C-alpha cells in the first residue's frame, strides 16, 4: 500500500491549483464584450418587467443576473446578449426612461433587433414567473391545500414546510 505524506499531498494540491488556475482563465467564457453591456442588458430586463404595486420587478428578483448566468453557458445565449447590447449601443444608457421604452417598442415592432428582443422578453417572462417571489403579482396566495408543500413561504429555506388547513 502506497502512503503519501501530508506535506507531499499539500505540494501536489498546490501544484494542481497552479496548473488549473491559468487554464480556467484561458477557457473562461466572457459574455460582456461591450463596455457597459451588462448595464444595458439589466436595464432592458427591468423595462420588460417593471415593479408594480402587486409584485416585484425584474430588478427586485435579480432577473438580469439569472439570465446572464444561463446565457453565458451557451453560444446562442452569448450571441443573443452581444446582438442586443451592440444593437442598442451605449447611447441607450444616455436616453431618458421614456425614450428607452420607445426605442425598445420600436425594435420589438419590426426593428433589426425584433427577433432577439422577442426571445429575451420570452426568457424574462419564463424566468420571472417561475420565481416564487413573483407569484403574488399573479394572485397566488398561500396557504396551500393540506398535504402540499408551501414553496412560496420558504423560498430560501432548506426545509420543506407543510401547511395545516
């Protein structure tokens, strides 16, 4: 039986970490190739699903972060992000709120970004309404019927709570 001394194990692990750290940096997928691209992306998501009296908006549930973490994993997502951000451009940030909304509506109605913004709008809606924090905005109320898990009340908990009716 081969035994490895603790110091040898530490040296081995240190060597492996030195090798893999630069490799991760080489193969890391960068999604934000445009200056302020992330800010533009989050702003578009926030315009698509604004906060209301009945529920939180995209910003409140960190929808932009959630979608970006998904988009970075696929070439389709990275391309979609890049096309939207470059198509809107950095001047989009300088526009007033109403002008930004008008520009998005024009693009959705037949502009060159119509297809990409429609896809993003669909992804925003799916991600938003699958988040339990948004459920009050559609009239979902607890408690659940007897025997069903109440997911809305323990969104961050590790234990499943059962309701008593």
